[in-house]
C-alpha cells in the first residue's frame, strides 16, 4: 500500500484557479476542457476546480461533479487536480471531499467556513473532522475578506497536528502574515499565495507558489515567473512581474471572475457570462482592461481542438 504523504502530493509553482465557463445558464463543458488543456500545454503545475474564481457558490452539486470529473479526465495524470470542496457546513464539506477523492482529485481546497463565523475552536474541529475521515491532502483557503473568518496563530499550530492538512493558501496579499509565521510552521505547510499581485514576494519569503486566477489568461507568463523564482533568476522574475503587474491590478478593479471571463472572451472566444449575483464588467472598465491585457499578449490563441 502506498504511504500517504500529503505534503509531497502538492504541486510547486503556479496552480491555475480555473474559471467556470457558462453559455447563458448552461455549463460550457467544451470551453472548460479547452481551458484546462491550454493550461496544461502551457506548463501549469496544477488545476484548481471550483475554487474562488470558479463561482462555486453558483454551481449545483451535479455541475461541480461534472467539472471535477472533466478536469481529472483532461489532466490524465499529467498534473494534479485540486477540488474546491469547502462549505460552511462540516458534514457537507466532508461529503464533497470524499466525493472529490473518489473522482480522482489529488487534493481538496477547503476554504474557511463562511457566514457561520465559527469560533477558533470550531474552526479547528471543522478541519479535524475532515482530516479524520479521509486520507486526502487538504489545502486550507484563508480569505477573511470573503469569509469574515481568519485563522489565529494558535489555530494554525493546532492544524499542524493534523497530517492531512498539508497546505495553506492565503488570499489576503498581506506579506507580513507570512513574515510573522514561525519557521517551524513555514516548513510544516505548503504555503501558497492566493493573490497574484503579491505572489512574487510571498514566494521569495518561503512560499511554495501561487493559486492564480490570472493564469486563466496568461498561463505561460505565470509559469515563467514562478520558474524564474524557483531557479533563483531574480532578474527575469522581476522583469516578468513588472510586465504582469498592470494586468494583476486591472483584475482587482472588479469582482472576480468577471474581468477574467471578459479577457477570455477576447483571447479564447469564451463567453463572459457569469451567474448572479455577479454581473459582467461595466463598460467603463473594458477599455482599461484591454490596455492592461495588451502588453502581455505574445501571439494569437491557437485554434480550439475538440476535447470532448
């Protein structure tokens, strides 16, 4: 029997937080498969399905299952597929995580429970219940700006006692949080930035990589940036960071993933449809976004090939 090594199962470098394509009110499976294949062809280290950029709150259970199965099939073992399974209900999260494992996901991205705002003890017990019931690596998604709940240093220490809790993804963009983390905890967890604009300094301070929404649009450049960091080529990394920063900043002007989908409509012919309560980006933003996107376009997108 293969030994369970959660930390070793997690990728290093750039992981794409895949958007979920829609055509009207329907899931666009062909565009999703095409997007996933493009990411893999571009050298991305992993795929996150139903993550923050995937509008997980708007997906039905059947749609989530379809996306995970499809991503696993497209990946074909070439790179890890991470499934977003976190909810504000522990039992539902356990069930979704078990389902993701059965479908072939390499790990689960479990955001801190939103809306219910548990105490820190409840937060720990939430992850303990998931970890105790399955041997799938867990990445804890920390996004207090979305969930209204944060991890205290004490809770982080408690999570370190759970072998299945292998990674922490921090969306705050606050580098001081990583600097304040004890060295032992930095070494214990795979630490990911969930914020493209500050992912470079985060990685330089000991992060494992980025869970990137911008990679949906610029996978090759995102991969190149993190490969440069991994090999110590800081001059190349700084040059790529400067090239990408206007796009990173533009993506923060509107709620994710509306701007990303607009960009994909220009690059890949994908619909920019989002589900309520999100709406497409406003007209005033489109011109600014086009200007930010233009410098990072290297060549026209390849012709779509049939995946399904």
